[in-house]
């Protein structure tokens, strides 16, 4: 199976920038997108159906903000889009369960410079992964993909020292990714296969950052350690345009 995750930063805009061509070319089994900034009525489901995809949409109550969507070829056993920890109703999570794993498409909150939003982000990490761990304790395999809005290590952004006091690279945010790996036993699949630097998935639109590759790695596929043997490869598609993020992929055996 081929899984792809992409923060499209507005799916209506991305559709004007080659989104459908990308979908046809890559032909993933599942495409998870975040920050769709749209309602279900804004997606032409017939177009996606004609390409073999069913559409699951979880829009934010606030129009033009946040939201997630999953384009899937294989019908899941169960679908869930309502979660207590998404208490602002921002459409941040889609859960799809298959025979061998549960896939979460997640748009984690941005801490911004607002202490309330930073605390919400940290609480979201805690509540979301507690929920995942309950499922894992029942013998379920877990795949979590999406925009985590945090660069984990210094290798994961171009200018770590200059960004130590900014949300996205704060010690308390990075500590949560440490906890996911060290305490909860999830694997950052990209780093399992690729140790090289200068591998990023987000670039600011300012300062010609993308052309200069001054970026951050904010988009991930995590799996529980017991499932890593099923992962064939993980990769970043830095050449794909259409958003300030690029897609990231996962191949399963």
C-alpha cells in the first residue's frame, strides 16, 4: 500500500495548482490532507469517485479554517471524525480502521505566540496519544500521519538556533515528540530510513525560502514499533508544489 500525507493549505487553491494531476500521477491507496479550509460541499466528490476514491471530510465549524480530508480506495471497517480532544471543533482528526492497522489523519494545532493555543497544542498531543495508546493496548497497530507543527530535532530545520524560542521548535513541543518515541514506542518512519540533513516539508512563502531550502520538517508518518517491519519505505516529496508544505509518503509491505 502507498499512503501519502499533505498539508494543502487550502484545498480549493491547491486544486488550481495541480492537485488532481498529482493524485492521478501518484495514485496512492490513501491520500490524507490537512488544513483543507473548506467544507464537504466544496469538494466535487464525483470527480474523486471517477478516479477510484471515496472522500471522507472533517471540516472545521469555522468556515475557511483548519479541517482534514482523506481520499481512500479501500473501504475501511470503521470511520470516526468526532473526538473529545478536538474541543474547538476544528476538524483535526480522521480515524479509519483497516484489518491490519488504524490510520489517523491529523492536523495538530499550531502553538502560535498565544500561550492559550500553545497549551491547547500540548494538551492535544497528550489526549490524542493517550487515545492511540488505549487502542495499541488492545492489540491495534497505529499509523499517525499529518502536520505535527513541530520540528523534532535540530536536523529537522535549517536554522535551529535562531528558532529555539518560537513555536514549532520550543523545548516543550519537542519534548512531546521525544515522549512519543521514547515512552510510547512509536517510530518516526522517515528517520528510520533517512538520516541525511536538509530534508524538509514546509517552507515559509517569504524570503525565497523554498528555493534556498530554508525549511522545517513538520509532516510525519509515525507507526507503533511493532508495526515497523511492515514499512517498506518513507519519503519526502520536496519537488511537489501547490502548497507551502510538500507531501510525505509511506509504503507498506
